[in-house]
C-alpha cells in the first residue's frame, strides 16, 4: 500500500519525493502517509485491520458461529459492509445497530454463520467502509467440533451371574447429553424391573428374571438434548443374558386351595423380596 501511495505522490509533486535536504524527506514521508490514508483504492490491511470477534471459541458442526465488530465514533450511515461469501461459512444473518461508548456514538455489527466443516477455521476477510475509507476486516478463528451423539450405556454391579428369581442391579447412564428430557423402558413378561435411584445422568435399576435360559433385558429409550442444543432420541435394546434355573430353596410352593392367591402371585412377591 505504501508503494501505491508513493507512486501517486510522484505524479502530484515529484520534487517532494526527491528531496535535497532532510526536511524534504520528512515532508515527502508525511505526504505519502496522508495520501495513503485518503486516496481510494484497495482496503487497508495489516496492523490496522478491523477484527470480528466470536461469541465463543468452540462450536459444534451445524451450529451458528456468531461474530461481533464494534466501530467507535461513527454513525450507522457512515458504515457500509461487504456481504460475506465464504462457502465453508454461509452467512445466516446480519444485524447492525447504533450504541454509545464513553458518551460517543458507535456501531455494532453482528454476523451469524453456519459451520459446515469441522476443524479450526474462520470466515474469509471482508471489506468494511467506514466514513468513506475502505478497511479490511478479519475474523478470529474458532474450533468447530463434531456434535457427539447422546448414547445409553448399561453396567451391572457385581458378578454377571444371573439366576431365576434373584435380583440383579445395574446402572443405565446417558452420555453426551446436555439435558435428559425423559428415560423410558419396556415391560417384559419374563422379568421384573424397577428403578431404585438416580445420580446425575445415571439411573439405578433392579432386574429380576422370572424364568431361566436366554432372557432379554427391557429396552431403554431416552430423549435428550445434544451439546449443540439439538434434540435427539436414542435407544438401547437387544441385550440377552443367560439366566440359571432357580435353586431349590427359592422354589415357591403352590398355595393350598382357597388361599385366595395364585402360585404366580406368590412367586412375584417372593422375587421382589430378594436382593433388597
């Protein structure tokens, strides 16, 4: 930019740029700086760049990185903004308003983009015209991460030995969830399941198989909010466990006629009394 200003100065006053004394050199330099500041041309760059600053340093893929630029001591009518056109950061919205800083007018420009590629990146620079002067405006880079999908995990307490009629405890944990909206589970005729507690994102359950052989755990379905703010539905199912036959001391005898309860009812009551 200085070379361009020097060329323009030579056409106007060549004698000033070929000084015969030190004072002539000073005058030539001052004129070059002045002309470089006022002559229209390419936007100024380097240390005088305007800088758009992000609202935060990390975003998830598909989120909308937001940037803000504050220009002091100007009015909105004095500011003109080039439309950003970056394929990796499509522009979603543009907002400009007037404010005051230290009792003087200022302009705030807010731009929102959509991030389409993971990594450390920023929208390309644009030109902002302030009071008739074209300025180069750059964007500070942000980190774009892949949005982790919430998932359900299940972990048993103690040895993985399961027996008909005996209670086993396990925890269901929802990972990568900013918020858990709901957790539901199915009911099966060959087992009983009840929730016994919760700590944070983990839910504790007691499971009691009512038969032996290959028994499938109830399926779990959760509604959760991902770190990006998007609502997700996840499911955990298809876990089949080998259950041993109940031991002789756990066998429930059939009630005598007229007792008012069935053998199945007695077995269910006995099953819930185990392992507590």
